[in-house]
C-alpha cells in the first residue's frame, strides 16, 4: 500500500510540473508575439506619420512660394536675399524723337551730319537735289538707335564727292533688317505730318 501511494504521489507531482512548464512556455510565447506585434505597429505608425509630414511640406512649400515674395515680386528664383544679386537691370534710356540737323559745309568725299536722333536702328542717307526736292541717293550709313553728333556719311556715287554750289539733303531712313542699304524698303522716316525727316545743305569751297 505504501509503495503504490508513493508512486501515485510522484506521478501527480510530475503532471503538476509539466502543467507549470507548459504554462510558462505559453506565457513566454504569448509575451513575445505581443511584443513583436507592438513593435511592428509602432514602425507602421512612424512611417505613416513621416509620409504625411513630407506631403505637408510639399504642399506648403511650392515653387511659387519660393520664387515669389510679397514685398518684392521681382526677386529671381533661388537667389539669396541680397540687394546686389536681386537688383533689376536699369532700363535703357530711350532716345528722343527722330530728328536731324546739318550745316553748309566744304565739298568732299564725306557729308558731315551735325546731329541726329534715331528712335530705332536706321540709316542716314545723302540725297542730291532734283528740282528742289531730294533725288538720287549718293551715300548712306546705318546707325543703331540713339543720339549722334558730327557723323560722316561717305559719298559712293560718281563723282564720289559733293560739288561746290550744289544742294544736298541729309535724310533719316528706316532699317528693314536686310544687309546693306535697300532703297526700295529702307524708306524715309516720316514726321508726325507725314513728311520725310531731312535737312538740306549746300556744299561750299574748301
């Protein structure tokens, strides 16, 4: 009887030990799974939040916001806030109204124009007199828009010089953009009344 009771007691103790071990293992496994799940969920939330913050930055800092300033809309894109770097180029001073002046002068291979103004690129042409009006073009020189003084225009038509006692006209012409002077398209510049902008002069002796 004692031997059987002893065996039953040991068997019962073994079963109890196995249950304890199984419970401990189950607890450890359950804790590990819960920890892994919690870590994964935290990472997912961080990634999601990070993505959201990037979207917010992208939406709030557009190219227009960077390149435009409420106080100075002319600041170029991506330049530092530096007055010397952002200063706009000065506008070119536009020349005054088209006009020309010329004086009587000694005969020669060149006609000297005292002063003239071109609002746009153009030509100064020297015409001979024909019945009291401008006739054949004897020479022409092209100029950029601007104001000029004492400019020479060479005579290219025989006898390749102005002649003493003859009358000539210094006249402004447009520039059609083609190479060389084009008498048919580089037409005379007109004033507000529709008259050619010109002035006559007389060649004198040397």
